[in-house]
């Protein structure tokens, strides 16, 4: 990508898309194209076709998706598979039709089988059953990977896929109805501290292990790979280290300054026992993360306090 290359970021207001945009802007890219969901409904095939025909972007970051935590994925199963399939089908196909030079599709670590060996290597895809709670979303993302792979094989399209681990950072959702575990814990501990509550309730046992990557690290990795990588194989993006949800909760509890106790709602699901990405391939390509978890959580908590205050959802 040159500084004046026309770059379309689908999903530029989300946590991942906004991180990619910040990274490009910091590198002085001058021709970034964006549309809000109100301006362009990516589920609408004709609207997406018209957009690509008019704008003719040279590079596309496909970061738009319908996302949510365990509860949202499990309740809105039809919405998650339908909307994500429509978004990626429309964008990827129209990128091909309009001669886009390169496209990056962003998936999710939930594409891997629930009981896959750890850490998760790229070749473990489609080797076992998926986690039941987010199976529809995972199937949509697997379809996106295979779509990019197929368009590369049949048409020679320079379409690549990356699989980020669990993300956190600016523009994350702190709404307890649909947020992921890290922002949900920040919200819970913050509200409990503000309202002087004696306890904070966690879902499940706290024993599952998770890996987390700051969104700004992901944005940097995506831009790095867009500039350097052209392989058919999708690439894991992560930190390569993990911790239990209980350890995460204790870390956030300390950073927020909550002095009460943690309780567990054992009627709620734990989800996949462990999801640690094998990032050896990414490291071999020349990229490693820079923001460690304690530092990153401190950054996002300060950002949270500025934007959210003591607002309770």
C-alpha cells in the first residue's frame, strides 16, 4: 500500500476497524474510505455492489461483523450466521468483481474445534466439533476463510485471512448484555466500586484460559500483513500467552481498585476450556505484539472512565 492508495475499511467504527484506521492514519495514509452502517448496509447486495462500482477501492480490510459474547451468540444464533454470511459474501465477491488489489478478511479464534490441541495451530481448522454456544458465528467465519481461499485459487485474487485472538481496547462494548469477558469485568468491577457493593459476580467457574491482545497491536499486525503477506494460509494473530478468567478478574479487580469479594454463578456456561493461539507462524513473518496485558488494561480502564463515568447500563 502506498500513502495515496485508496483503502476501504469495512467496520471502521468497531474496535478492530478503528484500530486499523488509527494505524493507517499514524502512517500518514491519505485516502481512507469509510461508510457507517446507516450509510451502507453491507447485508444489502445491491448497495454493496453500487458502492464498490462507484468507489473502486484498491485495498479492503473486512473488519465488519455482527459480534457479541457467549450470551448474545447463543441467543441470536440465526442473526449471527445470516448477517455475517451476507456481509462477507457481498464484500468479498464485489472486491473480486471490481478488481481490488488486495483484501484482508478478519475472522475469530472461535473457528477452531472446541477440544483442539493447545496452542491452536492454523492447520487444526475443521478437525473437530465447534463450541456449541458460538457455532453459527464460527461457521460464518470459516466460510469467509474458505471464500478468500477459493477466490484466490479460482480467480487469482490476492485475498488473505487473519484470525485474531480475544481483543480488547478503544471502542469496545461495555454493555453487559452483549460484551466480551474483559470489558464486562471492567464494567462490573467499576460499577461495584462506585456503588460500594460487597461482591462482583462472575459467570462460570473462572477456570477456562484465554488469551488477549490489545486492539492497537492487532491494527499494527493487520497493516504489517497487508503490506507483506500474500499466502493462501490464514494467519493467527495473538500474544501467544494466556491466563485463567479468574486470574484476569483478579488483575482487573486490582487495577480498578475494587476491595470486595468475587462470587461465581455456576449456572452460566464456561465456554471453551482454553483458546491459546499458536503465533509461531506470525513471528516467523516478522511481527510480535508490544502491549502487555496489565499495561493494556490500565490504558483501556482510563479510557473507559473518561467516556463512561459511572453510567450504569
